[in-house]
């Protein structure tokens, strides 16, 4: 009798994987069956799953999450501070729908939390394909969003300066 096959995530692109402790957390990305809509039940079901890789054992598992995950499901930026992974921006998978929302994902509770909603009125421009790094300065945690691409029709002008979030997440200058 053959043994049970080990779980492997579906192939995808335009996603990221973040390390926290002995685990890699992979979320979202362009993947088979992702609806080309702003939001619906199928998209929420796909985006409510986190792929987790345990480095010491080399095993993948898929875990359900709670809360509302970001709508920018691919082309987003991510970085970790402690047990929280932060997700910025991304592409919604329909038309030219870019986001500038900031979400956190708690790796202990597997819960999503929206910290700053998408809006053209504040924060970095709505975009995807950017980078984000987490760093500490004078004992305070920061997130810096770098580069990216977004539509010009509903967006703030291209920003020549860096934008960052202070340790009070969701308070873009």
C-alpha cells in the first residue's frame, strides 16, 4: 500500500514568502482558479489560506486563516516584524486595480488585520511590484516601501521620496 503523498502548494507567481522563526509563510499570488474580480466568495476562500513550510522537516502544510485578507492578492510587498507579517499594496486581479492598503498577519493566531485601507488620499501611491523592508531605528520598528508600479489615472503622483510607517502601524505620514 502506497503512503500518503506529502502536501505541496499549487504553482503560482507574483507572490512572496516570508520567514518567521523556523517557518516560511507563502500567501496569494497568481494561481489556477483565481477569479478576475475585485472580491467574491471564491477569491476570499483562496486568499484565506496560508501555505506554511517547516524548515527543519522540509514539509509544507496549508492552514486556514481568519479575518479579512488583502484584496491585493498578487504583486504585493511583505516583511515581518516579530510574529507579524505585513502586506502592502498589490494587484487585485481585475482591470488595473492596485492597492495601497497595509495588512498584518499574525503567525501565532493566523488572523488578518487591516491596518490602513486602500485610498488615493493618503499613504504611498496605490501600486504593486514594490519592495518593503522592516527595520529598527532608535528602538522603534519601521516599514519602508520602495519602488513599484501603479496606474496614473487614480493615483497620487510618482513619489520621489521614501514613505515609511512608524511603529504605530497604519499611520503613513
